[in-house]
């Protein structure tokens, strides 16, 4: 099968990332190898996992079994809140790399700022050292709001390559996105389909565009993210949906359709507020 060319987003550190990938939050560790192997066969080359998902080993086995050249893949993992600190971050990174069975990861993220613990700046300095060791190419953060980003940059001078935040049409975090854009931090949209928890895929702004382009509502929402410049990695355990979510390069939303979906903002979040997740 000929693979569509997935656009790449240039990061502020010179590396680039495939704009569309595959996420494995809530993918059962026992099924991860099969599910990620399916995703790689469908054509995904960018996989987003985390220590807390408990499925890094399955991702690593699927990568190894695929026989794909390492440089064709982009693998992200994340440091969990309990592991923030200096030595604890070094140890957590070594353990993640070991479970993944890789020599390096493409992107390592602080999963949440966990501000009550006040260790994210210290953790970020540890991330700088891990990057210097050559075992991670890019370092970034997740669920950081503008004040957290500002403090990291002020105290360390190192600008994260990405901020991975909850972002879907009904929760777009415009302040965080504007801060990121002003500092050349790429936005990764997690929960891009609203985790299927809200009737996002049934809203007329989405279903009308789907009818017009003869595609599915999920494809419309993925296309909206791509056209807004977000990096995203929708998740599905089902191979037919993986293929559907990847088949989004044969049509384009008009600017009026993009604007109508952008106007769906309702500040509806599916997860905890970043200041309260410690
Ligand atoms: P998502 O928005 O990708 O939603 C996934 C759900 O949407 C599926 O379980 C399914 O119910 C539904 N779905 C998928 N494809 C569909 C289709 N074609 N048609 C209809 N329904 C469909 O939510 P997510 O998994 O939470 O987010 C994607 C990835 O983001 C995760 O897998 C993970 O890698 C990452 N993530 C990161 C954080 C963080 O704190 N950094 C938090 C959550 C998720």
C-alpha cells in the first residue's frame, strides 16, 4: 500500500515530528503489541505512550517486530508525577528506555506540572541533562499552562519543544496556545476527539462538513486539528478506525468550516485541571 505523506512539524530544536500519530492511553498492556503493530501496518510512524499507561513494553515489542528502520519512527514517552526530581527523573528515564527496548526516544515529556510538589523546574534541569546524554532528541512538557511555561523558560532558559495539552473543538485553551505560539512551542492536542465522551462527533458543524466531503465526523475533527496546525495522535483499538483516522489527506475543510468548528469552544474539559493534578 502506498502511504500518504504525513506532514511534519518543525520543532524549535531542529528536529521534526509527524503531525499525525497514534496514542495508546488506556490501551491494555496485554493488547498493546497487537494494537501498535496494527497501527504501524496502517501507516502510523509516530507513537505516543507514557510510563503511567503501563504499556511501554508492548510499544517496544511492536516496534521491534515491525522491522521498520528506527529513523522512520517517532516515539514519545512521559515522566510520571511521582518521578519528578533529579535522580528520580534519571532513573525513570532509564527504566522507560529499557521497557521500550530503544537506544533513544524522540521526545520525552514531563506529564503534568504538578505545581503543589514544586519540582517541575528541577525536573526540567534533569531533562536538559538527559538530552545532553543523547538518549532523547527533544524534550517537552504536557498539561503546562502559560504560567508554568513562563516559569520554566525564565528559570532555565530552555524552551520546551512541545506542550501536549487537552485540546479539542470544545476545549481549545486559547491562552496556553497563544503563549506557545509566541515562544515557538509546538502544540500537541491530546484527547483530540474529546475521548468520545461528548457528542462532539454529532454536532451539526461537524456532521454537515462530513456530509459535504463524504467523510466521517472523526475525519472532519482530525482534519480541523491538522489545518489548525496541531500535532495529534487519536487512539482507537480497532483497526478499521485506525485506518479511518489516518485517511485524512484526501480532502480539505474550507476556512468557513474550520471557523464554524473553532466556534464550538465551550471550555469543556475531559480531565483534571493542571493546577489540581498533583
Ligand atoms: P481521543 O480523543 O483520541 O479519543 C479516543 C476515543 O475516541 C476512542 O477510545 C474511541 O472511543 C473514539 N474514537 C476513535 N476513533 C474514532 C472514530 N474514527 N470514530 C468514532 N469514535 C472514535 O482520546 P485520547 O486517547 O485520550 O487521546 C489521544 C492520545 O493523547 C492518547 O492515546 C494519549 O497518547 C494522549 N493523551 C495524553 C494525555 C496527557 O495528559 N498528556 C492525556 C490523555 C491522552
